[in-house]
C-alpha cells in the first residue's frame, strides 16, 4: 500500500511538472523554432528528482557544441538522467515520435528520429551530421537497444559515420558515456536480481514498469564521461565504435566494482 501511494503521488507530480513546462516550451518552439535548453534541462532534472534518482557524475562532458555523446542504454530513465547533465538532443527510433505525449516531449527536445531499415541508413547519417555541423550536441544510445545494465552490448557503427572527418571541415567529437544504476537509495547494491527494478529491456511493458519504478525508494545512478575522441584518429567508423564501446564497458565494470 505504501508503494502504491508513493507511485500515485509521484505520477501526479510528474504530470503536473510536465504540464507546467510544456506550455512555455511549446510557445518558445512556435516562436523561436526551439525550446530554451535551460528549460528542457530543468524538466529532465525535475523528472530525476521525482523518480527518486540521485545522479553522480565522474568526468566532464564536452562543453562546446558539435559533440556526439555515445552511451550504453539501460532504461527509459537514461533519457532524463543524461538530459539533466547535457543540453543535447537525442537520437531515437522513429516509433517514439508516435507515442502519446512522449513523442511531443521528444520533439521539443529536438530529437532526431531514425528508422532501423538499412535502406534509410545513409539519409539518417546525413540528418545527424547536419545537426552536428550546425553546432548541436546529440546523444546516441549506440547499442541500438536496451540491456539489463550488467554488460555493454556491441555498439552499432553505422551512425558513427556522422562524425567522420571530411564533412566541410567540421570538427565533431565523440564522447563515450557510461550509465550504471549502482545502488538503491537505501544503500543496497543493485545486483543481478535487482537490475530489472530499473532496467527496462526485452519485452517488458512500459507502463507497469514505470509504475513500479515510481513506487521504489529511488536509486543512485553513476554517469561517467570518458575522454572525447576524434574520428580522424581512427581508421574507420567501426574502429571508432569499438574503441568507444571498450571505454563504456570499462566504465561500467569500474562503477560496479565501486558500488
């Protein structure tokens, strides 16, 4: 009963928080073409707080624009965690654009929607490259899907091509990022048995999982920003993706060990 009550209170608070910021964000988008990044980051930070997430940061995100942040993917919660730390848009699957409310919020955050079909890959790389060339930062979940958070899945290299040199002289950096859900707020380490409490993967349904998350006491999330990379230092996008994958995997192992 206590968990259900907590979940209900948090759910109402999230709806109220979203509604409060949605109107000015939509107005700014209509007038200026985009919502103010500080307002978008405030929404992410508020969502983290209301979900009981305590975010701990190691390393420093690249401050200037034209950075492709590449991270492992554990949960939909990764979006508000990373969104609270960097003023960047996301690269998301095209289906998200059609989700009620979530799709609208994603558009406000200037998400780049991509399809999984190989025939569209070239156009999607160009769309991401154009945003980076314009000075925007983007966040890519490079595994292409979410996992239980216990290991890093192989990074898909296709979209790393957006950071390759030779695009009108633009200097695009790639910064690997590790996300690890390490402990419950009560201090208990999140081990194999507890990972499904916050990890969302496989055929898990979104609504029941989110309701469960909102009824939990909260979790500590460690985010590690690794040294940025330049695509020109690697022989191919696959070599770049593999290097970034190793950095993220090493960060996950270190975070688990420290927990």
